[in-house]
C-alpha cells in the first residue's frame, strides 16, 4: 500500500527527492509516515510503548525506534511497517544516534543514568557507560571518534571516546540539556539547554566554549523560550532551533551565532527533520499533535499536518 | 530519636573528572513529627519517610552529578518525636554542618533559626506554609522551598477568576492549619477581586463515613446557589465527605477536590515523569509535596555547588539568591529564590487526584518582572527586612 502511494507521487514530482518523514507519536504508540510530495500522512504503523527517538540505517532499509516504556529499541522494516526484532537497549531508551559505522547505536537510558552501546548486527550490548541523571541528547562526530550524551538533571555534555567506550570529558552547560549536534566538519558541537534557554557551542578539539546563543521571542516570557531539537541546513550556515512551549522555531546564523528570524509553528515544538534536498523542514509539535512544514528558503510555515498524539521524533528517508 | 549517617560517594576518578576543587558537602535533615489529631477516615496514612525520601532522591541526583566534578554529598538526619529536645538535636546537627533542611512547624523553625549556632547557617524550610515566615517573621538564614499557603490559595483564586467562578462559599475546619488556610484563601480572593458570599464552620463529631449522605446536603443547603464550594480542611479530616454530597451539584476546591499543590503524582509533563519514576523506584510510593520541597532544597544546594565549585556557606547562599541561580524543577520553568524573603518561586499545580487541571500562574496573570510573583507575597507585600 505504501509502495503504491509513493509510486503515484513519483510521477507527480521529480523522483530525485521523493521521500517520507517518519514521526513517532509518543502517546499513541504509533509512527505516522508523511509523504514529502503530497504533505499528507500516507501510513500509520503501530510501535511499542511511548515511541520517541527514531533513526534510519544508512541504506534506509531499517528504521530504529526507541520504544521507551517497552524498554526496547525496535527494528522495523520501513517498507512494510513490520517489527522485525527488538534490540536490547537498557531501560527507558529515549534518544539515540547511529554511529557512522552503521552498526553501533548509542542509546540514552533516561531512567538509569546510563548510555548503552548496542551492536545492531549481533544484537548485543557492547558497552554501558555511566553518565549523569536523565541522559537524553545524543550525537556522534562525523569521523565516529566521539559520541556525546547530554544529561538533563546533571546539566552536562558527556564526551565518550568510541574506541574505549569511556568518558574523556564532561562539560557543564545550562539547565536541562536536551539535544546535541556536531557541525563544521565535526569541529564544533552544539548543545541546547531547555530550562537555561540557551545553546552552547563547543570547540571539539579542547571542549572549550566558543559561544552561547540566547533567544528572545516577542510577547513570550523568557522562561517559556525553551530550545530543544535543532538541525542545520545543507551548507551548515543556518540552524533551525525548536523553542518548545514558545511555539516558535528560531533561525540562527551558524557563523555569527545571531538569531535572524522566528517562525510561528504548532504548540510545544520539539524535534524536526528536512526533506531530501533540505528545501523543507518538518517540525513535531507535541501539544497540538501536528507537524508544521516550513519552506526553508522563505522561512515561512507552509502547512500543518495532523499526526498522532504527542509527536516527538522525526526522521527522513528517500523512497526512490 | 533515630539517627543515621547516609553517605553517597562518587568514584570521581573513574569518570573523567573536570579539574575542579574537591567539595564534600554534608547536609543536615531535621524532622519533628507533628502529632496528628484523629481524622474521620484513616484511608490515607502519612508515609513514615515523608520529606526524608525526597531529600534522599535529591542527594542521589546531586551525587550523580558530583562524581563528574569531584563533589561528594552526605546527609545526616535527625528524626524527632514530639517531646524530644528539638533544640539540642538542631544544635548537634549545626555543629556538623551549616546546611539544614527542616520539616517542622513554624514555631520550631523560628526557635532553631534563632539559635546562636544558626547565625552562620542556611536553613531550608521544607514543610511550613506559614505566611508570617515570609513576612515579618522572616529570617535571613532561612529559605523556603515549600510554597507559602498564600501561593497555593493565590493559584486557586487565579483559577476562579479564569473560569469566572465568582460566587464562592467556604467551609472551614477548626484546627490551626484550617484557620490559616482559610485566612490565606480570604486574602487571595481579595487580592484577585473576589469575595466569599458565605462561610460555615465544620464542627461535627458524627461519623461521616456513615452520615455524610444525610448531613452534608442539609449542612450545605443554607448556602443556596453558588459556583464553587471552598473547603479549608488541611488535616484532611472531613473534606473528602463533602464531595458529591452537597445540596447543589457544584465543584469543590481548596483542601479537597480541586487542589493547588506543590507536587502531585499526576504531574508528568516537563520531564516530571522521570523524577516520579526515580522516586517511586527508590521509595516504593508516590512523591508528595513535602518530598518535593525537601528534594528542591537538596538540589538547590547541589546546583549551587556544581556552578560555584565551592562548599562555603557564604558563596553558596549568595549564589542561590543571585540572578545566576536557576533550578530545573520539572515544573516547566526555571525555579529561583525571591531575594526579599527567601521563598522559592515556583509554578503551582492545580490538580485533582487523577489529573493536572492547570498550572498557576495562569495565562493572562501578568507581572512587571516575573509572572511567578503573581503567586504569594510579592516584594511590596512582604515586609520582610532580613534580606536587605
């Protein structure tokens, strides 16, 4: 069914960027699949309990889903929606990142103050690393040498050496760090702090702080401007930052660290992903239960798509 | 008198420690059991470890962070029965640490805060909502992680305004706590432009488990029509029998029904589910408001140690009261302390036993500096001078 839908779409638009945005619905135990051509939900698949983090294997033949309350990472066939098997994940997996080797998943176990490393081929846990309270944000450097876990209550970014699976540095950030990303060829690492209301930019080489980005949305009390997920445009000159209950996305110049724009989206905006050519951005709006589509060039919201209850994570896969 | 030394030490060296000073912070926890007058129902006995359990979860959180920084935390507790020598126990704790969390009535708090040994101490009031402690009876060495009664009644008053429930009546019990709550409620209603149209005092001695369906309709019939019945029953004596037994079919709020609380098991947003899980796993029960207040006190100290890399009283106190301090308290906003009376600013949950209904400050209640200051004593309303 999903195949026929994408086939039809393929005829309508250039097939190069035909694709789908997969959204986990935290309180519906489902994923919604949105066609990036028709901007409609074309499929809804059941998952384990409380699905949050979602990511695809490098060849897009597998989708990994953190089913937090099922204490498992589920491996799904994205062509059929069938759950192929579960990976051991440690308790309450919230968010994860796939190592560039396409094999190792680094998983934040929110209730256990642990980062679990799982080999997706052997389906075995290869390491568990003690981190701070409520680990959440996960990132891995482009060369695969460093993995990051941020811990929400400890307020740190923990730097993991992926060869030894041990911590080699811990850096304090503002309150409730939620998301981390490497940029600029892996020379910078950004961490968002939800309650602190900032993004801290680190120099990866010596883990020193390069910059701190503040946000200010007109008419919204600063306490409610809470940066969570963020993503970069293809040229990495611009970052789009979800600001949670302020219901806005900030557009940040990644070179000057200045905020250039704010875009109104749905309520409690959380995470996001781009379509194939990164011309459109899809944001998950938890409280309003929808996804906002943003035109990246004009920085305007194009459309709102209703999905399940409390959409959380978003991930893109090409279908052609 | 029971006393334990609970130690949580991190293996700092194993965790890629940042090059920082070693800090070992000992926190004292003093609880004075307050005799509970008999109540009509014994359905909900108070957990023995109420308060202390929250402090221990806070200590755990601090220790996990501390192990990356070379900071260790310990808790020394003293649990007293009524009649024990409270002052001696407090002096004993103060000889070991200047940081003291206290779960005791307002009067006891003040006598401890006024001990000569407490002059160079930082006391956290984690149980008393007494408004005077945030006003003329404030002390420079005392902070409050538990909201004042006024913060809780202001939260409900905002709800009444928002819902346009302006025809209000109240039933108050006769215990000191009931009277204090009723006073706070009257002040809050005045503050938000509301008033009580009728008041009655609950002084029954019948067994309401059997007679509620007969007595309460008659007792409330005199009120005539109204929007909401406010119940001031802080000991949870009779309030539970008012619901669904009133003459008019109207909502009940206050100490029963729709309540304004520091914390509740129904809070799951803002990452609260994680704190609830952590607490439940460690202590085998739900986290209560008093647990939360003790948790917030321990975490305030932990946060200050983490950010200042110091264990010194003066440094920690001034950091906690500064603009730089913020505590992520699972309430959706950073928590800070009012520098005029030491009260922890915090959103107040408006909840019934099965769900969160709203969170105060409600939308539309504005303030020139911080919306959270629409709850409780704002700077001009507090005549506390100890912090100047």
